[in-house]
């Protein structure tokens, strides 16, 4: 898993994940979310365009990130999920918990 982040607005960071979000990489994602929160980030947009697979550990990492940012879906928005991730969010009904956007630009403009 490769994780990069860029500041895209006042207190808003874009976190780009590349690779499977699974038991092996979930802790790295959670640590990234915690680090950004401790450095003053108020909102995250998580770009899932480079994530071909998410398992239950990966889903738990995203929920942990949501909690880190106050539990408000506006504060941790998901963008560009691939088909497996979309299906996972629908089957688990997490599409009702997270704000999910087709593109990063849509997620940016929603804030």
C-alpha cells in the first residue's frame, strides 16, 4: 500500500491510497488518518481510485478514520471507489455511513 497526501484547502487533505486496503495495510491507513488529525487536518478526502480491493480490515480502517474526524461523514469523504469497493459499501450498508463520490473533484466541491 502506498499512501500520499496533499493539502487541497483550508484544513482539507486529499489522501490517495494505492494498493489493496486489507489486514496488511489497514494499520498504515489508520496511522495516516491519526497523524493528519494531530497535525490540524479538519477534513479528509480519501481517493480510492487506486484501491482494487478492500476487506473487512480495510473497511474498519475507514470507519476508524471517520471516528478520528469526529464521526461526521462530511469530514471524511470517499472518492472514486472501484467496483469491488462500491459493492462492499452497498452490501454492508456503509454507503449510508460515508459520503461516497464518483470523482475526487466531486468530493472536493461538496465541501
